[in-house]
């Protein structure tokens, strides 16, 4: 065999040109997945916190305010570009002795544009809903 066939000079440069962008894309996908999952878990926890806070109140108005306050406190450290809270406290008008659930739905828009991944949208919309029972024999004002 001639020396020319065994010469591998320049192969590291070619491997770097091919391998480094693939590695960077892989790392970006891991960061994106982590950001989405951590945010999903946090908004689920915020929805449960809001539902529980609402179920402890005595009136529909107080329940909605408590749920919104609780969810807002939970969402302060999240990468949500926009968020919304919907409280379903219609059960507060039910007669005493009736088992009622109060529901809280939290929606969060997570920005992904800073990751610059090809084919990935600039945001992801995440939604979580939680319910908590209201005490059937609670005192009313």
C-alpha cells in the first residue's frame, strides 16, 4: 500500500465540522425539553395550589381572588411570556350538604425562540387544570 492511502491528515477537521453542530443541536434539544417539563410541572403545582386556596374560602368572589393570588405567587419564577388563570367557583352557590369541586385552569406560554432550533416554534402553550373539594358544611357569610 502506498503512503498516500494511509494518510489521514485533515480528518479531525472534517469530524469537527460535522460533529460540533450535531452536538450543539443535541444540547439545545435537552435544554428545550428541560425547560418545557419543568414549566409543565410548575404550572400543575400552581393549579393545585390555586384550587386548594379557593376551596378554603367561603364565597365565590373570595375563592377566585385567593386562587389568582396563589397562582400568581407560584408563577413568578417561571419562563412564561404570558399566563392566564381561569377559576370555576360556580359550586359555591350550591346548597349546604352538596359536594362541590372548585377548579382552576392555568395556561402558560413558554418562549423557546432563544434556543434557535430549526423546525421548533418560538413558543409552547402549556395548560394544567386542578380541582379541589369544597367543604359541604362550610360556614357562609
